[in-house]
C-alpha cells in the first residue's frame, strides 16, 4: 500500500489546538476560539488535498497508510499505531472536518457570552482529533483509542454546562450506556485476537474466509453491541435524548453529524466480518428496523425541539444501520445517507440553536409559533433541511433514503417485504413529525409571551446554516449522479451479484412520496389548521403518553438494570460491612453504650476478620479437595 | 563429628539486598547518634542513596543467573531481577512522599491525646525512623520474590511485614485509627503467617524438602502423600493471598489503607503487591506447575470472586483511601489471572502489570496527601467535588491515575490488562477473560465517577483545599504520571525487554 506521511497532520492540527488551549488556560481566552477554528479548517484543507491526490491515483492505489510507531508488541501480537486513509475514511474525514469547521464558526457567536468559551473550543478540537483517529485507525485497537476519545470528548461537552445537576446526570447516563457499547468493542477485539491472532482490518479481512462462522458471528455481534451503544440504537438508545443537555452546536456536531454515526462506520468498515456471519448481519438489520420505528414514534410526541430532533437522529441512524445490515448492496447507501444526513441534520440543529438564541433559550415548541417572520434566514435554512429529511425531490434525503428503501425491498425473501414496509412506514412518520416541528416552530400562530423578542441570529451563525442548507439541497444529487459514491466505495466491498428486483425504482419512489405526502397532510391538518395549546394537553391517549415517555425506555432500564444492580451492590456492601461483622458490631454497640472506647469494637473486627480468613482457608481446602478427588 | 560446610555466597549477586540492609543499619545509627535537627535531611539522603546504589548494583549484574548464590536458598534469574528493579523504582518514587513529614506523628511512643503528644508537636519533633524501617521492608521485599526455599521465603515475609506493621501506626492525624490499623494488620498478619508456616510443614512432610526444586521433584515423582501436598498448597496460598489482599483474605486492607499514613499506604500498596505476587508467581510456576489440576480451579474461583467483589464494593465507598483499597483488591484479582495463566506470556504480563500498577498507585496516593483542610488530609470523596476547578493540574494527574486503574487506552493500565487477560485466555481460562472485562467495566464506573466529581461538580466551601505540593511530592506525582502515560503510549521497549529477560530458573 502507498505510504503517505501527510495523514498525521489531519489529527495533529486539531490535537495541537486542544492541547494548547487547555494548557495556556485563561491566557488564550482572547484568541483561543479563532485558533481552534483555523486549525479545524486547516485539517479540512489537508483532507481536501488528500482527496485530490486520491482522485489522481488508480483505483487500486487509492488507499494510503502512514505508520506512526510500533505501539504494542507482545510476542506474536503486534499492533502499530498506523493510519489508513481509503475511499471510506476520506468521506468521514471531509464530513468531520467540514461540518466541524462550520460548527466551530457558528459556536464563535453562539458561545460568545460564555466565559468558558475557550475551554469549549478546546473540547471541540479534542473531539475532532479523536473522531479523526477513530476513522483513520488501521486496526480495531487504534479505532478503539479514537472510540474512547470521542466518548470522553462527548462526555465533557454534554456536561459542559455542568452547573445544572440534570445536565451532569445526563452526561453520566450517556457515559454508562456508552461503556456497555465499549465493552462490546473490547470483547470483539479480544475474540479477534484470540481466534485470528490479529486485530488489524486487513488481517481480520484475510482470516474472515477461513475462520469458523461461529467466531465471525461472535465478533460480529460484539461489534454490533459497540455500534448500538455509540449510535444510540435499540436497546441502548436512551442516552441520546438526555445528551441534548449539551450546548446546541455540540448536539449538531456530535449527536447528529459525526460521533453517533461511528456505529455505522464500524459496521461498514467491518463488512468482511458481517459478510461471513449472516446471523450477526440479520441482527444488524433487526436493530436498524426497530430503531428507525422507535425513534420516529418518539419523535411524534416530543415538544422539546432538540429532543424531537434527537429522536429523528436516532431514527435516521436506524435507516443507516438497516442499510449497513443489508450487505454489499446497502453499504454505499448507508454511507450516502450518513453524509446527506450530516448536512441536513447538522443544519437543522444549528437552526434550532438559532431559534433558541432568539427565544431566550426556550426549547418548548408549544411556546414558539409564527417565527417565520422574525427569523427568515433560519426559517429558510431549516426548511431546506426539513425538505431533505422527509425526502422531497430533489433534496438530498430523497436520493439517499429512497435508495435504502429500495435496497430493503430488494433484499430477497419475506424479510424484504417486512423491512421495506417498515422503512416506508418510517418515512411517513418522519414526514409527520418533522412537519409538526416545522409548523409548531415557524408557521402556526404565535404562542409566546410578550417579553420574548425573537430576532434573527448574527451572520456568524446563519452563514454556516446557509452552507449546510446548500449541502442539504445538492449533496444527494451530486453523490448519486451516475452512482458516483457507489462506484467510489465499490472496491472496498466484495459484491455478491445482484439480488432479484421485487419492486422497480419508480414504484418505490412513488410509494415513498405517497407516504410522505400522507404524513405531511396529517400533520398539517392536526397542527396548522387547528389550534395548538401552549401547554401540552394531559388528557391524551395512552399511546401519546407512552411516546412522551420515550416508549418507557427509562422505566424499562430502571426496572431491568438499575434496581437489580443497586440491590446487588447494596447487598454486597451489607455482607461486607454488616453481616460479616454484624454480630460483632452488636457487641460493639453494647460496648460503646457501656462507656468503653471504640477500641473494643475494633478488637471485635479483627476477630471477625480472622474468622473470615479461617473460613476462607477451610473453603479453599475443601475446594482443592473436591477437585482432586 | 558433624561436617560443617562453609557457606559460599556470591556477593555480587546479593549486593542489591545487602546494600539496602546496610543502608538501613546506617539509618539506625543516624537515629542513635546524629543530632535531632539534622536527621531528617540526612536520613532522606541516605535512603535515596541506598536505593539508587542498590538499583545500580542490580543493573551491574543484569543478565547473570544463578541458583547457587546463597546455598540454594535464593535464585537469581531474569524474572527475579525485573521484580527487584520494579520494587526499587517504586520505593524510590515513594520515598519522596515520606519526605513530607506532615504525614507522620511527631513522637510515635506518645499516647494519643496525651500531654506528651502535645509537647512533641510543639517541639516540632519528627519520626525519622520511618526511613530505616522502610529500608528494612524494602530488603525483605527484594528477597521475597527470589527465595527458592520455604524457610527463606518465610524469613523474607516477616522481614517485609514487621516494618510495615510499625509504619502503619505512625499517622499524625487520627492516631487511634492509625494505631488500630497497625495492630489489626499485625494480628491478622501473624495469623496468616501461622497458616503459611503450617503449609511449609505439610510440604516438608510431603517432599522431605523445603526447597522449591525438591518440592518440584516430589510433585513430578508423585511418591508422596497427595493430601499433604494439597494441604501444603492451600495453607501456603492463604499466607500469600493474605499479603496480596485477595478475597476472602482481604478484610484487613481497607482498614489498614485508611488508617495508615498515606505515604506509607502508597509504598505498601505498590511495593508489597510486587513482592508478594513475585513470590507467588515463582512458587506456583516453579514448584506447583505440575500439580495445576489441583490448585487451578480453586485459584480461578478466588480470582473471579476477588475481581467482582472488589469492583462492586468499591462503588459504595465514600472515602477515597477505602475506595483505592477496594480497587487494589480488584486488581489483586486481575493479577491472579497471571498466576493462573501459568505460561510465559502470563509471567511477562504480570511483571508489566505489577510495575505499571505500582507506579500509578504511588502517584494516586501521592495526590491524596495533597488534599487537605486544617485538620489534615480530606479523604471524604464528597469534599473532593469541584477539585478540578480549583486545582486543575492535581485533579488531572489524579484522573490520569484513575484512568490507568480503569484500563482506558493510552494509559499503562490498558496495556497491562490487555496482556494479562490475553495470557489467561491463551491458557484456556475464558471465565477469567469475561469476568475480568466485565468487572473492569464496573470498576470504570466508580473511577470515572470520581473524575466527574472533581471536574463537573461545584466546589464545596468547607475549607478543603489542595496544598501547594512540596518539591518531593511533586517529583513523585510527576514521575508516576509520566511513567503511566509513557507506558500507555509507547510500551513496546519495556514489553520487549521483559519478554527477552523474564524467566524463572528451576
């Protein structure tokens, strides 16, 4: 493979920014945000340079690597810290640095009143560096470093306004749920190492054909667990809604455009694993299908604009995971939807931030209304994003989502009909809840108090929104013209020949547009043509109530995991502290009450400890005895 | 006529141990004759010089190996020397913490709360005895992982333990608690030693020998009574498992960690683990390897219980020193997987892990000595909230150590955990791998919780603050942090070195 020593700059530039802003502290307050933005932009420039070089090379020479140093070498096990830039990672590099730079620019204005703006930018740069490491690592272990890095950055950024306890809790929840996913990744790495003896992408790919299907299935399922945690997929989806506590640019960058899509990257990157493990692949599809419906249903009931968008992110990533689970036919479309989604969802989040900026940080859409007149630019840019996500031609989402639905329908068997219908129904619900967001915020009657003075945001905020809006309009067309992206990514995947065609593209497109029209129509009737309450009505059906509570995700988590966990911990502490020394403490209590010093209790403790040692020794002997017999 | 054979000793190989013992004796003489106000400085100098000299003499004899250096009672080999070097390096880092006399009582013999104690405090007396005591303990630790004779092993065990019992009782604040901890440690230590001796007796009964080689020969020959072997292994294990703090022989460690002066806790937690695991690795790899079907299942069970118990109970701790104690229990479980692995990679991984963990532990306790209010160290975790806002550097260093304990990539802990679990898996213990990763995940929760507390909570206004670290404490923390991260980012040289060096001579 071709070596290119320029790759390291992609990561080094933002990493340098993060470190210098953190190390210089308050000294960098005046110019820190500018440095961070400039470094992110230069990383983007390096990415563009790499792309132009890559375009100039023949297909088989396109991937390039750079070895940084030899990281671990334990016996036969060697891992180099190496970077790999191929057709897949370049897409991510440009998305991360491009959208990242726009969000840096937006944040200059959005965070201008925050006295800790420099720290915020340091974390943003840290995130960019970690995310780039994630997509540039050439082995699962290097990917893992970036994986943990983005987790850390995300955690720092969600909790950035940590003076509010609810926000700190939210960041903790995100952390715990992510840990479950991370555990999956570390299991996958260990299984790969133990059974294949390698953890590099190329190494695992080579072994994928010879290894037993059971091994590949185990690795695949563990990778899926990792993806599910990071990408907020069912059943680890609960953290994403709470993560909206972070500043809005963070939601746009991390929880819409980049980090949450890392799961999709992981699955597409591991295509050779899933191609060799049909069971794991089927699970991927199921997870994707469930989540796309789950997110869409939750989205219909949310009044908080950011949480509605978060639910929609969950649902859209469900589409991508679904696509990635459909095998070689779906990989390219999953990535395409990921890229277009990066544009339109980031744009809408920034739009939501702009609305909040003009409305004194109000997030309840029931207290918005008629903002179209006051924030025309936000309205138009948000509107483009909206048209893109619901899939109106020629906006970006139309191309990418349509392809996914079509691929689902053509994946063969009864499965295909189920998946295709789910994806189609999801499109209708998406159209419904996004129209609802649009109407409640911009076009319905005014529902805010008179002490609100909505106004358009400054240019530094609307310019990034405008650029993203342009992307929302054009990216789908550009990426799908002449199957550009599909052909670009083709060499990375092993194609399995074409599947039978259940429905022709024309039929699928028409059906999808019909469903979208249906969803929009219902929403318009329900919200535009009738009055909306400024306070959420309480006399609603049980379904609405369940949807408002995120389909009971927290209740289920609490009942299934939290309570038993707490009980177990409490019980163990009890065993250690009360049962073991229980009798003794009783005597100790008597001793204290009879005026003696604490000492006697302590003597008692020693006795009980000694007892424990004795019992332990007896059990040990018994155990060895039993084994020997 | 009894034939007396003159012992032959290879002084070059024994030099590292002998130098430390000599240094300790010089320290005792200084205590006896030097004027009081010059003792602290000279003791610190003597101790550091002794340890550095010892390390230098160890480096001089690197690569040599011999089983006959001291009449077959100790064995010099690659693994032993690596363990010795780890102990010496950890001791050097930890000695700087001892130099901060704020930790120690002014007069150890004074009754807590007595007039004598008050006077001693007013006179600003210092217990400089801690230095020679530490050196005696280090000498015992250096001998412990080399011993190839059960009697020598026992002598080394007592040699390292007795000074530690004393050191644990020297805390300046909360002296009653400290003295109780010392007494508790002593009583339970004696109890465990009794088990150990009983194990020695049974093994002698089994093999008619006290040397590792003799026992090994008897195990291979299979001539002896298996019940004696079984009891011998079990009782010896109790003694060693007590020292490393494995469940159910762990009960002393939270109390002692909490009660002892933090500087002592740092040294004890780090160096004792290296020595005790070193001895354990040697005896199991050398003597009991062929009897593995008898002891391995029981040891696996203990390792699993220890990992899970340590990780779970640590969650509920509100005191930072107790939390670190339970964390060290969990780490004892992880380290047992290296003993269980019983292969070369298990040995390599254990040595790396011991060194990495030891250094991070010294650093973490070093930070604990800095967080104080007017009454001394503040170990209540609630009062650590917001520390990151007031003292970002100290909090960052502590976070680094915690991340290493949690095994997050780019810290030494990750490499250590990865290699030790891989080794266990290689030897066929899937249960260890799964439980290990699961309990690491649980453990990560409470480490990260402390980080959250320090960085994301508002500071409490109750006089808790971070004192400006003395130059000594700074050295400890900075060196520990640098080693912890360096071993996470670029561990290859050390791993290669361990791989090419570590082996046990039979």
